[in-house]
C-alpha cells in the first residue's frame, strides 16, 4: 500500500511538472513584444553642417558680411515666420496638431508637405508669393536676409537635401538590429518592430532603398506622407494598429515629442516612452520586460 501511494505521488509530480513546463512555454510564446518606433529624433538626426552646405557657403558669407549677424536666427526662426505666411490652396485641408521639436506648432505648409498633400514643385511658388508680399511689408532686414531665408526654405522641401542631411544614430541602429535578431526556439522573432513617423514620401522611399539592411528589420512601416495622416492624430495610431493587427494594450511606442506620447496614451497604447537618450530608453525598455543584449 505504501508502494502504491508512492507511485501515485510520483505520477502526480510528473504530471504537474509537465503541465508547469507547458504553461511556461505558452507564457514565453505570449511575450512577443511589439515596439513602434518614431524615426526623426530617435533613430535619425540632422547634421546642420550638411544642411548648411546644401544652402551654400556664399549665401551665408554674404548675409554675415552685409548684415553683420550670425545666420542661426534667420535660418531657424525667421524662416519659420515666413512659412507661417504661406497661403495654401483652398483645396488643401491640413490636420492641426503636428509639432516641430520643443512643442512648436508646425506651419501648415510643412504639414501639407509631410502629409503628402503638396509636392516641392507645388509649394515653392507659394513660398515665393509669400516672400514677395513680405518684401513689400519690409519684413526682411536686407536682400541678403531674404536670399538666405529663401534658400533655407528651398532646401527644407528638397528630398535630396533631406537625405543628405540626415544620419542614423549608431546606438539606435545597434538597438534595432539587436532586437530584430532575437528569436524564439522555433526561429520566429521575439520582437515585432514597426515604424510610425511623420515623413514626406519621396525622401522616405529613397531612404528605404539606400538602407535596406536597416529597414528590413521592421515588420511594418507607416509614414505620414504615404497615408495622408500625421501624428499626433489618433487616426494614424488607429491606422497602424488595425493594419498590422497590433494589440495596443501591450504595445510599446517610442517618440521624442511629448505631444505624440500623450496622443498614444490617449489612444490606449499600453507603454508610451518619451525618448530622451539611449541610456534612458534602454532602462525604460528593460522595465517593460524587453531584453537588451
């Protein structure tokens, strides 16, 4: 009788161990994390030296020689004041909400460009009309400032200049590749990676062709210029969630703009991480049970 009881106990323990093992495997398989990445400011940055070379050294030298000013203010402040004065065609209706870095509202003409509503060829005549009107209002301090601002804006809407000026953060590339390489025992990826970015269509398609080794790491890509929607619109979050069948409650969204983080939270994205540095991001990802190798 004692032996019978021991046999029953051993069988029970064996059964328990098997079920526990199966449960652990299921649990592991269910932990397929989905990470949705912004690009600009998170994976890519802008080299202002390269951007300035697109504008042209002579343009800068003439402005500084005759206006006795450094070009920073004209390029980064006055240019956007001009863009705010660009009048869009009545047929173009732009969404409100997209922002530049530091929470500054994006001029409507830039929204139209990044959403794919207007091309460079359509925008530049509107810019020239605006600068002519502003000249009559004595907006520009000199003809040299006007030239510098026009050249700055022309390159803002130049896909080739955008590609030339952008570069990838090495830490970001390494992190993406590391996550993409992690797999389960059956060979399937442990992490699903997606792109959700405000980016105009022509330069983005060129970017993908130039760097296939990076963009092949992603399971899906959504950019504003190809779908006609922009962050922080909730419609864009809904689009990527429904298009790829993502569980928004467990998804991780990474962006460098607070407005987009708030929108993701409002839509119901489970983990919306505000990017500040790669050190901080890795800590946040570990807290979300993401393995950083």
